[in-house]
C-alpha cells in the first residue's frame, strides 16, 4: 500500500528528508522499497559525497569497497585524504605496543582511528619512509579513484597542523616531512594511474586562508619530481581548474641543490587549464629569501592563459616580478587576493597603478601587507580606522569596472597620504 509521503513529488520528499537526523533517515528508508528509492538521492548526497580517508590499509580498503558499490560510488565528489600528525602516530605505536583494546586511559587516544585499525594504521609512517615504491598505498588508492566516476576534488591535508608552525626543524620534523612528501608523491601517482579527471586539487582545508588554517604545508622538496613523472602529471591535470598549494621553504637551510626553487613552478605549469591558483607559504620562517626565490620562479616562468583567480598568502616578492606575473595574465585575471605578503623591492602604490591600468578586476583584496620602503607596514586608511590594513574592492556588487578604477585611485591617494604622515612623524 502506498503511503501518503510516498505520494508526494520527489522535490517535496527531498525538502522533508533533509531536516531529518541520520537515525530518522535510516528508519524511514527501511519502511518500504518505495521510500528507500525516494530518499536515496538526498541520503547519498548528504553522507557519501565527501569521503575522508587516511592512507592506511584499513581506510583504503573501505574506500575500495565503496568505489565498487554500483550506486554509492557515483555519489562521491570529494576525496579528503587526512593524514595523522607525528604525535598521533606516536600514540598509535604506544597503544599497539601495549596491545590492550580498548587502550588504558593513561594512553592518549586518536579519535580519527578505529580501535580495530590501530595495529595496521600505526605502520604507515615507517612503511612510507622505507619503501620507494609504496604499492600498498598507490594501487588501492588508484583502484578506488577509478571506481569513483564522478570525483572532482582531492584534498590532501594533515590533522592538526597549521600554517604558523615551529620555524625550527627538529629530527622528528625532518622524519615527518619526509613522510609527508612520500605520501604526496604516492597520491599524485595514484591520480596518474587512475586516469581520473580532477577539477580541483588542494593542500588546504578551507577556501579562506587564516593563520590557523589546517593544511599539509609540504616541504618545497616534495615538488622536485622527476621529469617523466612531470609529463605524466601534465596529462593527469589536463582538466584541473583549481590548484591550492601550501609550502614550507625554510627546511634544510642553505643545504640545497641548484634549481631547488623551480619545482613548485613546474608542478603549477603542468595544469595548463587552471582558472584558480592559491599559493600559501609559511609566513613565520626566519629566512624569507627562500620564499622570495620560489615566488620569483613562479612569476618568471608560469603562464596560465585561463587564470581567473590568484591568491597569494605569506609570500615575499619583488615589485617587478609581481608586475610581470600580473601582465602575463592581464586578459584573464578577474580576482586577486594578496595577504600577509612582503614586498622586498619597490612599493605597493606602484603595483596598484599597474592594477588600475592593466587589469579589469571584479575583486581585489589586499590585507596585512609590508614593504621595505617607508612606511614598512602598509595601511590603506589612518591608524584610528578599524581594519586600516585591509583593502577590499568588490566590483561584482555593482557590476561597474569604472567604479573599480575609481576605488583604486582613492586607495593609491590614501596610501600616499599615510606615507606622507609617516615621514612627517619621523621628522
């Protein structure tokens, strides 16, 4: 017998079911075959569109099983690869050594790992460090990606790490950074082998970057990949529209091989169809010239004809290099966001003039900028005005490019006035 809710149109059923808890949805889906079919779309989109996984054997096995499901596999759009941090692996090893499940209260639990998975999950750190060809990770991950025919985004991040980490490298940090780099290469290898048509690859959790943003924060050496691997990656990134990178440049100090700074630019160049690019560097390191070298390589070598949105965070850049990057993408660039960035040579006022003359921007956001010329800290408005270090011009609200240029002229004049006030106060 058909129920009253079963007589409703699919659209109304979706509107009702979306407000139910997981337990209520499960009960409703078991009521009849008709309700099971009617609620399948909202249920699968809510609970299966994003899958979180580590690279441990148990987690990858579950991912492979889901990818083989005839109905649910097509609902997955985002694969969130969330690695444990170094402390987590230490806690897992201690629990595994004791061998009591559930573990005693004196041992620190790792909520992301099921009790039955601890023994195998804790071995991933050592496995990735000792195997140059980690087949136990690459093969199941690539097999899962093949099964997820609609996956569009892969997010690679770390549990609990932030952009503002300790700038000094200890032995443990070095071990963990090697592990992160090996996992990053394994994920790229799986993407290549699977033939998946990704539209977004990101190392950052959220769309907005803040000091406490969770990210993988990879060492620069992770991007120095072999040339044959780069060619394969170029084919795999053919359809990539968004790339968001979080990078540490201070690791190893001055012990670097020639051309170390070019790896990041070469990886970016493999995605020739990019429309959105985010480059996030760790803004607290004690050697900003390494950040400058990476950005200089990107500015001088990367050409992305379809680039619409560019976001720079924690960077160090020269005026001429930034202008060169902007002029290369004049015809396509519409959104520009620069935050916590230092201008090593030149002045931000000159760069704003370039923005006004050469770009037709829809959105310009500048915040917490510095420069070597006076005044060092850039303030767009007098100090007593709230958020004086932030400049946000959004022409999309009124759809008027002329208004954007007028606001840029006002910002340049305001910046010149604050600089003049700074010079007077110093005298």
